[in-house]
């Protein structure tokens, strides 16, 4: 990390904004929307697989983060000075990297299991490498943080693959997966609330990481997990939309969904944050995005598919 810091200084900040863009590309909300694009307009089953893997990876990520309680690199070594623009999202404990876990689900999943060309799979792997490298380059994660985050993503993809195979033999297995998600979420909230945390203070006399804030972070991951699993089960059982259709209509879905996503992000998100207690606000804010992507958008797609059956029958 000190070598990368020296490289960052020697380049005169030439690459800083590029790698900031890379790190922002690995944001949980961007990854969710990108999986949504695959789900709405390319391969629904593959999108479902990535969503469910995403849900369980976030819970696993939180459990490990709260157990390891590893401080950020600049706290462990004062010689490390992270890029200031990257500090906004670099809160709480460091290991594992949430960006590596989230981007690993999409890009590693695409590389390993997606029905894409070799060129696109290589492109996905390059995106993953750039996102992960950016976290180290900007000084907010160590290589170990990245590796553990990728292991969580890989393990989640592998486990959910096995679970989906079981679901092929038992159509009600999705309810068991939802029940497991609920149990793990409750356990995470209890664990985050009642476990003991390191009580180390910085030179200013403040706690390096505040336990109350870490407990609040757990509500985000449980909201995200529940938003994915509940929406997935409801869509699978009642909506049953198809991602098929004319190319122009698929692009229309993506454009319309993007507008709705931005409304959630810029209007509803801050409104919920200011209107509810922090625990409820965190849960609702991270529940509503997958709820919108996995259930609301497909319900709208299904509505128009029913109204324009002749168009879809012609395409099929």
C-alpha cells in the first residue's frame, strides 16, 4: 500500500479520478442496477441467480466484518494516507471489502457462469480487477481485505448455484431460502447489537470505530437481503414476467427503470432518512432498491406485456 501511495504521489494525482470512477463503479447501488439490466432485458434466470447470491454475500460480509473488527489501513499504519475523495464510503471496519464482494458477485459471476461471449467475460474480469485495485490504490483497503471480499463472493455464488439446483427438484425451495435469509438477518442484527467491540481511541480522544454505528450498518445489509429475497419470491410466484421482447422495448425498460431508480435515490432515500429512526431508515432505504428492481419494474414490464401480447408473440 505504501508503494501504491508513492505511485499516487509520483503521478501527480493523474490517476486519482480514474480510480475514483472505478471504485464508484463498484458501489452496491450501481452493481444492483447492472444486475437489474441483465434481469430485465437479457437473462432473467441468470439475474435471479446473481440477486440471491448478492443477498447472502452481504449478510456473510457483515458477519465477518463484525467478527474480525479490522481497522482501516491508515489506522493500522499512520504512514498510509488515503485519497481524501475515497473516505466518504470508507467507514467502519476494513475487512472484508464490500466493494470487492459486490463487484465480485456481478463480474465474477458473469465470468464463471454467464452466457456471454469470451470477449465480454474478459471485459467483466477487467472491470473486477480495476474496481478491486482502485480500493488499494486509493488507500482505503488492504490486499487482504480485497481477497477475503472476493472469497465471500465466490463462496456465495457457489452455494447459491447448489441451492438453485435443489430448487429445480423442489419448487417450494425458494420459501426455504427466504426463511434462511430471515433467520440470518435476525441473527446479524442481534449479533451486531449485543457483541463486544474494540474500544480504542484516537489522538483526539474519539473512538476509532463507534459500536453504535456498526450496529446501524447491519440494518442496511439485512434490509438489502430481505428486499432481494422477498421480492424474488413474490415475482417468481405471482408476477412471472419475461425478459423477452423487441430490442427497442428492452432499452425502454432500462431507461424507465433508471429514471425510477434516480427518483428513489434523490427523493425517497433522503426523505426516509430524515423521517424515521436510524435503524428503520437504514433498513427501509436498503430494502426499497432491490424491491424496486426485482419486483416493481418486472410488474410494470408484465403489465405492458399483457397489453401488447401480439408484439411479444410475433417476436417469440
